[in-house]
C-alpha cells in the first residue's frame, strides 16, 4: 500500500491524498508535477528513475467485507524533503534527462 506522502519533497507544496498533481517514482519519492517537469526533468534525484502520477486512494470503503479507503488506511502525515542539493540534482538530471526512464 502506498504511503501517500503529504508534500513535494522539493518545494514542500501540500499534496493531499486526492492531489492530481502528485508524482511518484518506483520507490515512492513524491514530488509535485511542476517540480518533476521544470526542476527534475522526469529524473528522480534519488534513484534516477522516472515519475508517474500517484494514484488517488478512495475516501471510503466500497466493499463491506474490506477495510479499505482513507478512513481505514489514512495517508502519511510525516513530511519528507529531498536530501540532495540543487547542484547534485542538476548534475544527475543533466546526465539522465535525455535517456527515457525505461532505458536508464
């Protein structure tokens, strides 16, 4: 189950569970669409992979026998921030931005 992190790890903008501008890598690093496009150039500064839109978890459970939805499995509340400097991010992005994620 995804953590659904509450913020962009670069600019710290709020990304609530229903945010349609949240992007994640395969390790669930979480950034807003603006930072992914304009700063990171679709390169995760941690793993070097690409990003996809983060799924939106339903608010409620739609199956009586299952304890699903945000009411039973809430989103994370601990804010995370990138540990990489602007220079480190720029260097990795410059190296990988022209290589499609599936070929990295």
